DNA sequence: AGGTATGTTAATTG
DNA sequence: GCAATTAACATACC
């Protein structure tokens, strides 16, 4: 489930497992996931190096090594990291970073929509891929100005990575659900108070998901996410959850909690 | 078997 | 230039 909270959980997982061990081998299962590099070049780049820290920008993960470049990991629609003390290969492990002590960090990406690359700097990557600021780095004022500067539907605006980076289809639904805002509401319909409230809700939802380690079992009782399907009972009013097409993506909402514009 | 899926990008249309 | 729409990508799941 790789939106901001999912990637943040992966970042912390990597930090707590895979740092400071010299890389001995890199294995790539499917070259399609590599962007601008080859298995051989990736191996030459990483062998003997240690992972020093992991940073995140939006849905993108960056792993710093002993030199100045960064390993970039992106999951696309599916995927996780798996650390193993022994190098037991996980299903759909597309890249495996095997350490000298025999442990491995595995980039698991079943649908191959993710990617692995080496980038010279995070700032440059963000610029070249036209990513907006990370959502959790924004002040209330910055958030309000960015949203107010757009003309489309609010759900689409929240998901637009060039406006702000990190929110995807699932968490945009969650944020709008708690805010009682219909996903198709025009962004220009939000006044200053509504933008201020939307910002607070956005931060709250994303941080709550991280605190729950993106485990649906640990999410609050009044969350949409664990029952995000057509016909489910709205946890707040008992009404029926419906699915709507918004800009080609499926939006789930409660029509009585989120009245149509 | 067919529809759907948490992301991104390119092409097209208004 | 901006916004909306559609298709494509590759695979798993129901």
C-alpha cells in the first residue's frame, strides 16, 4: 500500500534493520524495475558500501550510502521491503541487496510498476520529476496557498504529486471522509477556514496511519480504510459506502457524511 | 473469465 | 498553461 504512510513505515523498517552492513552482492530478478542503470552497474556502485540512512519524499524512498549518491526506491502500486537475516528469497523480490554477514534487504514488487535507480541528489530527483513539497513538511499557510492555487476537484488536487507529494487514492479518500468533503468538490469552493481544517486533518490522518504502522487492525474504529468497499456500513452514520469514479480513479465515500457539491 | 487494484506518465481533448 | 480523460504498464486477486 505505498502512499506516504506506507513508505514512511518502510523507511523506518529499513533504518532499524539494514544500516551499516557492507553490501556484498546485488541481485536483480527483473531488469524492468531498473531505471537508468543495469544489474552490473548497480552492483559495482553498491558493493562494499553501507547503507547509512533512509529518507523519504512523498512516496519515494532514498537510501544514503558511504558516497554522495542515493539509492532510489519507488513501489508503484504494490510492494514492500523485506529484511532477512539469511538471504531467503521472498516471492516477487525484484532486487536483493545481500550484505557481507549473509543478511539481505529485498525490494519486493509483484506488479513491477515500481522502480530502482541511483540518483545524485534527492533535491535534483524532486526537481526533475516535478514533485511538490512533501505533505508533512508543509505549514498550514503553504498548504492553503498550494491548494488554493489549483482549479480542479479536491480529491484530484490532494493526489497531484506536483502540487504536494505523498497522498494517493486511499488516503485522499480517508482525509475527505473525516472532513465531510465530497471528493468532487471544486478546490476553489474551500475558504480559508476550510483549508486550515483540511490541512490539520491531512496531517492527522497521515500521522495516525504511520502510528498504526499502516496495519488496518490498528486503525481507529471510525476509519473508512478498513472497510473501503461498496455497500460497507459507514462507521460514523451507519449509511452505505458508495464508489464513485473521480478522474479515472475509484473514490469511496459516505454520501450522507460527504454531501455532493 | 473478466473486472479491479494503493502509481506514474504520455497523449489527447477542451 | 491548466485540467480532464484515456491508455498503457504487469501482475495478483476476487
